[in-house]
């Protein structure tokens, strides 16, 4: 078991618990930087897609994992970010300006929506966000001069200081660009969660009644969290648009919102690392299904290509299994395994038994 000797109270809110934690982050960053030289273009494209999903997962994690706001309409904010970025670039703005402005536009739109919506909770909030998704979908069709309507729109190529970051023409540069954005957002996210604002998010998630008793403005905190969540999701949408190249409103369907919920739920609610683990799973499972389908067809003559909705069914089974057996997700399971090894042989079978505990004030709702 590692014992961390603290010499000041500042260590309690340090971004890294100890030097080994910093070393692991540095090694991981080094591997991700040199990845284009280690794998082919196909796997590099898959890694790029995973990073985009991780960015979108971090956006949803702010709302769902750290503030307790259920959203079924985050695909709408992916669409707003993608269309806003492409529209601004088509208007003549460079990517370095259009990209953050697209995230800002999405965040402001989400904060405005959140002002009335966050007064609801649970299934009612989920339905409200679903209604927002339907409204945004209709707006995309109506704003045809900007969005291309049903026909769709082509995402402009990214040029920064004369260097191409095109998805198809310069995949390595595009990968490094996305890696830099994801690293910067993850660093900001981690620092946000150890600030007073981030701790107010957690207080509202755990108990709104107790948060109000501590002087936290619950409505303002929820609106801020939802605005930050949609802003980060808008950035992911802008990058997703450049990754796809040509897209229309059908790309940002309700299934994208469900997949985003799968990312944060299976990865681990309340953990930044969970967004990355969930993104890896959500992008790896379809590839694994395709490989297994081809193997069964080639070796045993079993053709599963005609089975409709196979991917969706497998994702549903995975989600149900996690909810029943491991509600803390992949990262929660890793934490339990790590603790088990740290305290071995003192670990006991029931040390992680699930317990339901409620504050008396919450039971009176």
C-alpha cells in the first residue's frame, strides 16, 4: 500500500496524488504522441474517432456524472457545434477562431436552454432534453442556406499557419490536433473539479437540499454545469464534423445521444477516466463485432450480416450487465481491483458490497 506523506494542506487538492501518478500521465502522453508512427492509417483513424468520443463523453460527464442531470439530447449540441464551426469557416474565419466560437455558441445555447430545464429533474429533465433534440433537428432542416438542409454540408479543410490538418489528406496532423484539444480539455476539466465551482457541482449532485443549506445557488450551478457540458460537447461536434467530412442532420441521431450515455455509464460515472474508457469501448465493440461476424462467416458459414440491430442489441446487453453487476463502470471496477491488491491479504469478499444510503432530507422529497 502506498503511503503519501503530506506536508501541507495544499496536497489534499493537488492534481496528482504523488509523483508516480505524474509519471504515468507522462508515459501515456508520450505513447499517444508517437502513436502515428506505430500503427497504420486505419487504426490511427479509429484512435482519432475514440478521442473525439472521449471529448464528447467528458462534456456529458459534467452534466450527468458530476451534477446529476440526465440528458437524452446531447446529440443536438454535437450538431450545433459541427454546423456552427463549418458555417463560420465557410464565412471566412480560420479554424483557430471558428472552433472556440462554435463551442462558445453551443455553450450559450445550452445555458439558455438550461435556465428553465434544470428546474426539472430525473425523467422530466430527460424528456425536456429530448424535446430540445427534436427542435434542433428541425432547425437544421429549416436553416438550409447555412446547414445545407436535408442534403448536408461539407466540412471545410483545416489550415493552421499554412499546415494542413485535413482528415483525409493529413491524418497524422489531424490526430495530433485532436489529441492536443482533448489533453487541454481534460487538464482544464480536472482542475475545474478541484475548484470551488467543481465542488459545488458535486454538492448539487449528492444533495440539492444540503447544497442550498450551504449557500449554493442550485439553479445557477446547474445552468453553469449544463452550459459547460454543452460547450465541450459542441467542440466534440465540430471535430466530429471534420472527421466525417460530409454530413447532414441524420448523423446526429438519437442513437448518438444514447451512445454518449453509454460512454459515461459504462466508463464510470463521476470519473474523468471513465469518459476515456467508455469511448474506447463504444468504438472498439463495433470493430470486434465486425471481426467476429467475418470470422463466423468465413470459418463456420454463419452469416450474421442479415441480423438487424445486432450492434444495438449487444450494447443494450452490455449496459444491462453493467447496471446490475458493476454500476460504477469500468473505472470503478479498476479502483476495486487496485484496492484489493493494495490491502492484500486483508481484503474481504463483502468490502465493496453495495449499500443504499439516503439523507433524511432527500427521503422527504
